[in-house]
C-alpha cells in the first residue's frame, strides 16, 4: 500500500519543474537521493551513470539528483530549490538512495547502495515493455 501511495503522490503532486505525468509511458525515471551535494555516494553514482549516457538514453531513462533542499535533472549543473521532493520520496531521510520508476509509473527498484549500470540495465532489459522496444527496433 505504501508503494502505491508513493507512486500516486509522485504522479499527482510533484512537478519537478515539469509535469511528471509527461514521463509516464515515455520515460523511466531514476531518482538519486543524497543528504549533501558533496556526498561520495552521489558523486560515484552520477559518475557511473554519466559514463553510460548513451545506454541510458537508449533505455529512455531520465535522472534526477535530489538533495534535502535542491534537485537537478539529467546531469545539468544548475540546481533548483525545493525540499518537498526529498521529503516526499525519502521520508526516512536516508543518506543515499536510488529509486527507479518504470514507464508504467510503478517503483521497480529502491536501494541504498550505489546502483551499477549492469544491474540497472539487466533489470530494465528484462521488463516486458523493454523487450517489446528491443523487438520493435529490429
């Protein structure tokens, strides 16, 4: 029930400067939470993801970095001010967390360790919608 509530809140109350409903059925959303901008985990996670931008794009993944008072989108340098997002999607104020929201708006992964791109891509590539995407590309 909690996951359903989180997804409901995610798609109805949060805009992130854009309407998150626009992502449903178009993009997978990877949320990377950290307690501070200079967090070692955040830096490492973003480096891992930046090294695989083409594969992220191929899998229709957009990335949000979310701090207690700020967030940014897809590796941009500019940060936007907001504390609501960290509080809503990281209510336990976990120092580091990664969450994957699928095309259908459901939470597909939530973990408190660095997410390897291998694990991310195996998870996504095993999803029925991704398998359909791959078949349609051929």
